[in-house]
C-alpha cells in the first residue's frame, strides 16, 4: 500500500485486510471477495483498487505471518541444536499452515504457477530462503538426510495441512502427522 494514500484509504486497506484474514481462515483461499467487501463495509471496487486480484489479496493476508516465520528461522539458524531448530521451525510452519486454511491452498497454487517464469511464488520463495540455513545446519549435523530439500519440507507441511483441514482438531492432527514425516526424513541410525 503506497505511503501517500489518504487516511481513509489506509483505514479501508487495513479493514479489508483484517476481514480477508478472517474470511480466508474460515473459508479458505476461495473466500468471496464480494463477501469480504460487504463485511469490511466497502464496495467491491475498493477491494479491487487495493488488491487487483485474489492472488494479491492472499499474498497480503499471508505476508505478515510469513515474515514472522522467516524471522523465527533467522533466530533459530544460530541455535546449537540444529535438528531441534529445524523441527521447531517446521512445527511453527505446521501450526500456521493448519490454522490458516487458505495458506496451504495458496502454497499449492503458487507451487503450480512456479513453472511460469513470469510468476514468482513469494510465499514459498521467502520460506525457502529463510529455512535453507536451518536445513543446511541440520544436514551438516547429520540430523537430516542430505538429499532433503526445503521444497520437500514445505510440500510435506502443505500436504499435511491440506489433509487435516477438515479434522476436528487440525493443528493437533497436523503435528502428529509431522512427527511421522520427521521419522521418514531422519537418517537411519
């Protein structure tokens, strides 16, 4: 959002984004833009002025949390326990992906669009860049098989979040399944 916008435009932007976060959490990445506009108390044209398409709105919705996950990865990259740091970060990603219904869909949609050179998957790119040092540290420590990639881990978490989306306790089930996946990516001892 440009800094030079009028105060009412900034308020509209913030209100639309807050409503969009709630609607995406409740209805997933296909949340109705018209419903978001109605609840935010603005017209559809106002939503489209701030967010030219669904993808732009989803990026804005997930951006703050993605930035928090990236910051957490940066802090964890200096941890003495490389395996613990990677698992801590994967746990945070799993919690968020399982609780933010639209995130897994957005990552999947972005992943499919990544084959198009004109489209850059901002969420996955940021997460990959942030988590790569954690994975490299864990691999150097022998805590992760050397052929595991960050893309593999994000795909696992995304798949787990999608698979548990309609579970009575999606976050708990997602963490249980993540534990099973971690056993699969761990080196044999």
